[in-house]
C-alpha cells in the first residue's frame, strides 16, 4: 500500500507539473505576446521559484523564448504543431462565412464549440462588432456543464459522458440536468444567462452531421444587457438558421474527428 | 541539506514530467496525425502506465484527443497557440519566395534556422524535390553544436552563449570550436558532412540584420551522396546568394524577436 501511495503521489506531481506548464503557456495570447516574470507570477499565483523553473524547462524544450529583461514570449517550438492542428481542427471556409454573416446579423461574438472529453472547446471564432463583448479563447477548454453551447453539446453526448460528468461534479443533479437536456434537445436551441459567468449570456444551437448526430454547437454570446426579451427571439432565429446552414454545408475536414 | 535534496528531486521530477509530455506530443506530426497507444509506448520507450497517465493528463488539458480504439490525436487545445505562434515566428512572403527559388536551383530541402537558448530550431522549411531528402521538423529543437546551420548560428552568438554551450557539452573542445567558428565567420558559409547525422550533409550561410548581426542561418541539406565535390561549389554559391537576398528583403516581422 505504501508503494501505491508513493506511485500515486508521483503521478499527482506529474499531472500538476504538466498542468502548471500549460497554465503558464496559456497566458501568452495574441493580446499578450510577451509577459514579464512579475506578470507570470501574479497571474499563475505560483511561487516565483516555481515559475522560474517552469520557464527554464519550457525554454529548453523550445516552447518559451527568453526576451531578456525578465520578459518572455512563446517559443518557436510551437511551430511544430501549427500545420497539424490547423489541418485537424480548422473549419471550412463555407462554415466560416456563415459565422461571419451571423455576426453581421446579431453583432455578438460567434463560436463553434466541440466537446473534448469532459470539456468544451471553441475551434472557431468570429468576434462581435461591439466593444463590450464575450471573451472566450479558441482552443481553451471550458466546462461542459454550464452555458448554452455546453448544454447543446450535452444533447449529443452519450449516457456514459453524462455519467462521467456527473461523477466529477457533485454539484450537478443528474435528474434535473437530464430533464434540462431533454428539453433543450426538443426545443433545438438553448438560452443561458450568467451560467458560465455573471453578466454573460448566450444563445446556441446544434450543428449536426448528415446522420443527425450533434457534432458541435454554434453560439452567439455577449453581455446579458443585450440579450433582452425583445431581442432574444431574433437571436434564437438567427443562430438556429445559421447552425442549420452550417450543418448543410458541413464543418469541413474536421468532421471526421467529431 | 535534506530539504534542498527533496526540493531538487521534486524539481527534477517536474522537469522530467514536462519533457515527457512534450516527447509524447512531438510524435504527432502531419505524416502521423494519429498514433496508437502501442506506437506511443514503443516510440517513447516509457512504461505503458506512464504513457497512459500522460495521455490522460494531456487529454484533460485539451492537448490530446482520444479517438477510441486506443488511438490518439492532437487536441483542439493547440488552436490557442496557432495564431500567436504564426504571428510571432512565421517568416515573410518575400523570404519564403527566395527559399523556394533556392530549392528550384539545388533540389535540396531548405530551412531557416534560428538559435533559441542552446538549441537551433527551423522556423521555415521548403522541402526538396527528390524522394531521398533531409528530414528535420519545423519547430523542433536540434543541437547547436553540430551541422552547418548550427555553426553559422554560432558565428553570431555571444561569448556567453558559447561558454554556456561548452559547459553543457563536455565533448566540445572550446579552442577547436572557437577556431572553427572564426574560420566559418571569415568564409561566410559552412559545409558539413555527417555531423548531425551519418549520411546527412548541409551547406549554410548567414542571414544578417541591417546592422550586420547574424540573426538566422539559411541551409540546404540532403544526403551526403549528392553533396559531392563537383556539386558543392554550386550549392555554396546558391545558398550564400539566397542568404544575402533574404538579408536584403528581411525575414519579416519575426526579426524583432531575433
């Protein structure tokens, strides 16, 4: 038993180290191509020595570039995955055009979410036209239990996925979640306010494969103040129509993975 | 002292876990978009339980997608870094056109290498026209002490980088390395056979910024059987001319990071 404990402690340490490394790398984004050590320490809430060690490890792997003066950027090592992740995960031009037209219609940020394991991830985004807008990042896993896109994805998930989700989330009540998903499946769309984040609302609808299987969710999201009763009907119409259109033209080569 | 030992053991474990996770992710490439568990175990030479744990951790972070039947692919999580790494590291169209013309001239695979820490990394590649060709991956760190491109990059490295390199590589003789670099700096190009890999040859020349600083190396590489005495003069001419041309038009926005 002691052996098992040591092994599982080691495994936990390994999981934690990798997760922390990803946490650091995630702080580099188009709006923040470089970060100072001070920022990284503040944003990760890790001890400075830990952040320095992570940066040094990631630098030796080519994933972080030391820019001098305690400033860091993403390393050229990421180029090894650019072509492959684009080829695997980017959606087709036709689907993207439908997304752009939806932004023109409703002004809100539009995303295509897929389920990965027990998370949801945006694989395509067209930003809204207003300055106050919903900010989610493409490629970042968000929770699968909250938000309109999550609920749509759950309408297409197997019983096993739902069980696993409920097992990891003691706050979820299986019966009420089951009823909610059945209702959303029947309605063909979901509207949520403040589920994922206070003040953030979303409307989402399913993107389906030719056999009718839900493979993704199309969502329009923004501040709750704009998702008013008199507008939400228009948003629901626009999102469900666009989702049907994307289902008809297809998401592109990514569909084989969904 | 016991405390320090425990801390450094933990740090080593952390470094090792992150390096192993990157080793696994590196096995996914355009030619191998998916891998079986069996392949991953064989190629990493790690215990199966370790590979399974790494995959599970990476899946929860969105970096691995479970495709069923013990088959895995790169997760959509990589999309979060695609736009930024392209914006930071991709070279400009003019430089890429010069690379393509060099491939037309010599038939060999052409790369632009930069130095990152104590490694060299290709940030751009145009593949050669023959079936037997040099295979290096864009974004993957290779050693900074061997190969023509490495030697060219060392002609632009500070004394401190050279000292650090020699410190980590007891097999390098500082004096002979120093003489070799001085010679290559004066010649303006490097030719190597079998330094990085048996049977692989390369010709490389410096890409310089407007102030004359070496910021990258342009290389043409392929099987030694084609880098014969009667052809190498032509290769050297073509590579040095192309490197001068790229120096004149610039590498693009990536130059601010070099």
